[in-house]
C-alpha cells in the first residue's frame, strides 16, 4: 500500500498542502482554491512565470494520489528544490533581491487578473542562480478596489529587516529567527534611527504603518468598509513605492575582518593554487553530488566544487563575505552555488510550531561531502569547542569531510592566541587526528606546499 506523509510545515494555508508519497514531493490543491488555480493556469500567468524562471514548475498528476480526496481538486508534482534556506540565513543582498522579486511577482500577477495573497519570504528560494517562488498557491484572483492583503507581511518579512540591516547592523537580520512571521513594525520603528522618518518610504511603510496598526489594534474593521477604496492605480503606486524604498537601501560589503580575508592571508600564490588542486582531487575521488562549505568566506574554495557542476552551499558567519559571494554569483551567472550566513557555534535551530516548521541545519543534512577549511582553529581556539565535539558535529553533517588543520606555528593561529592564555594542550596534529579518528576514517593526508597546513580527506564511520 502506498503511504503518504504530510509535510509538517505545510498546514497554515487552507488552499492546499505538501505531502510525500514514496519519497516524492506532491502538493494537494483543495477544492476551495479551484477558481484561483484555474485563473493561474488559464490566464497565462503560470506560463509567463515559468518562461521567465520566476516560479518552480509543476505537472498535474493522478488525483488518486491525494491524501484527503474529499477536499482535493488537483494534485501537482512541483520541481524539487535541493536545499531549503531561510530568510535569517540570507545576507542583505539576498534578502533585497528576494524582496524585489516578490514585488515583481505581484505586478506580473496584476497583469493577469491576479494578486499575490502571501508575501512570505519563506516562499522564495534561490534556485539555479535565480530567485523562484516555490508556493504555487500564493496567488488569488484580483478584485478591483480590494487592498493588498499581503502588504503588512511584505513590510515585516522584507522591508523591516532590510532597513534595520541598512541603518543599524547586518546582524539584525537574525531577528527574523525570533519572529517567525517577520519583524513587527512597531519593534522596527523603535530600533531605527530618527533620520529614517525623513525617508518618505520608510516613514510611510514602517513608521506610519506601525502607528496605524497600533491605532486599530483590537478594533474590528469590516471588509465592506475597506472594499472598493483601493483603486488598481493606487495599488500599483504602493508597489512602486515599496520597490523604490527597497532599491535605495544599501550596505557596505567591505571593511570586516573576514570579508577581505584572502587579501590578508599567509598563503603564497603557489600554496593557494596547490590547496585548490588538492581539494579538487579529493572531490574527484569521492564524486559527491552536493557539498557544504562550512566557513566558506567569499566562496573561493566553494567554487572548486560548484564549477564542477556540483550543487554547493557556502556558509559563513560574516554577512559581508557572503554578500561578496552572492554578488559574484549573480554577476557571473553561477547556477550551482548558494551562499548563506551561518554561525556554526549557534547554527539555525528547528523553529516554529513544535520546532518543526523550519528545519535545523543538521536536519537538512547529512550531505555527501563537507569542507572545513581554515576553520578548526577558529572553533577550537576562538570559541573553545573541544576537538572531539567538532568531530562529532561534522560526523552528523556529512559522509565525507575535507578538513584543514592549521598548527599553532601558523600566523593566523598566533594572532588568535596573542590576546589569550594558551590552554589548548590537545591542539596538535596528534590531538586533532586522535579526536577525529573516533568519528572518521582518515583516507588521505596531504601537506599544502609552502605552508605549515595539512589537508585531510576523511570518511564518516
């Protein structure tokens, strides 16, 4: 008997839900969504979105697959997204791109007699080098005079975090991890500097929007009091205003310690190229179809994998370094590299209802191969994570590990130890190998020429 399993996170939208059957992902479209689904497919909007690579494609399949047949109108099989990332893992430039894509989708929908009813940042993914909508049920038929129901959600999911990152600190995007439906506008308004009130867009869409919310909080607003009051032209004006506001927000992508790491390294050019060659040989031996580069900086070594056609996720704690990687991906039209912001000492946890709506980093693994290059000394020395715990973590993350050991005699480690007591007696080649051999089998050990560093290829036990 075929067994269906509902995707845990897919329960909030009465229009339908995702489910797995024999390991294949499907979406049930419920009968109540029938007029909107038909409009999506018959108006030309769906085909327009697919032709412009703005939404994941799907095909209709046998409705007998529906887990709740009494509610089902259609069953569709969407294009699979290999890795689901979350807004709190995106750098400023990724979040801004996703925001602009959301507004573009809304304008395109209007041209086909529809509107985006759901402006959740979680409905977008960076797939094959471009942003795509992954929720087929996000559209509804447009009614003349109706307000944009997703306006508040757009401001909370996109504009508020972007403004806070631009005017305060890049790390404030992590607030989206605390507020699963976006940063509340009253919170954003309090945190933003007073000068943002002189910015027409931010004053309108955050400060005044927050005041309006506070004024009507707890009060009943009847639909008939709102209907017919927002003309199509006014709606287009709102979307244009949001677009202009988002486009004018910016951040610097230089000046942090790690964004310019490769401009200040003790590698010679020969050692740098040799390191790439060694990593490439490890990849060719294992032949993984997915790689996670943990501590990727700007993605320099991630590309050793991605340029081989391997889907690669590049994680780094430095949002500026990830911005550099993302900008390069867009500029070069790379299709296999996904840069994300991640603090490995506090990686993304399971969030939302029952801690299962958003998966933790480890739940999204394990992967065939992971890189940990010039990373161990930061975790072990800067963050006091014992080597055995590092080995255990990497064992949960990957099947094969390419890892670099940087000794205390290396200038980068000396810099870390310069301002603290050296209490790391086990931080030696012997101590490193002993700790990792409890979790991995060492397949290869190669010294990087013109350096004191060593690269290992290991396989999880």
